[in-house]
C-alpha cells in the first residue's frame, strides 16, 4: 500500500501543479504512515520478546515505579531479563534479519525502488530500539552486568552486509542511498 502512496506523491510532486500540492502532501503523509506501519508491524521484530519486556518496563516507569524499583517487579526482574538476553544471541538475530530481508524482497516491487528506503527504515527502527534498551538497562538495572550479545552497530553491519550481498537491483540503489547526506 505504501508503494502506491509513494508513487502518487512522487508523481504529483514532479508535476509541480499548485492545485495538487495539498493532495501531494496528503499522499506523502499516507506514504510515511504506511511505511512506518510496514516497518514496525508487518515485517516483525527480530528481538520481539525483548521489545515486549522493555515496553512493560517503560510503562512501569511511566505509572508507578522508580528506575531502581523496576527490577523488583517479578515480570521485570533482573533474572527475567537475564533469561531473555540469553534467548537472543547475535547469530539468531542475524537469521531473523535475513528472513526479514527475504520478506522485503518478496513484498516490494522493483519499479518503485523502495528496497533501500525500507531496509534503512527497518534497520534504524531496530537499532534505535537496541540503543534505548541499553539505556534502560543502565537506568533500571545498574551494576547488574547485563548486556545484549549485540549492539546497534552489529545490526547495522548485518544489514549492510546483507543488502550489499542482495541481488544487484537493490545493491546499486542502496549504495546511492548510503552516500546521500
């Protein structure tokens, strides 16, 4: 669906007809919204259980708990987190990312050339989660020694390797996208 909105927004933007500006802006907003949904919901999360755990931690912080009290709640205990961290090693996360890349290749049309945009958005989503979760560990579980086997940079590196190894139709576009900015 977001590919259609992208196409409409690009087409209307290239026409440069003032009467269509509002329609083009609306199409762009719908594209952005649908892309965000696709990346955050439809593609899945390679660290899903960890994400669910930390969403709960954030809610506990928002409602009742002080950071130093979070670890005393059974659902968010240090041992629960330790068990989750053991479930997610770099090798398994890498496999999940490879699966997502294959899914993207199947879902996305070659004509719109959105593979690099979607893969970059997905990577950014996962790396920002990991960065946030590392910060929550430092805040709520200080001196616990708990950390993931992987860092945000590892996820970025995996994505870069997989995208560069992907079929050439994505390879060239990703390289151009990476060099922009």
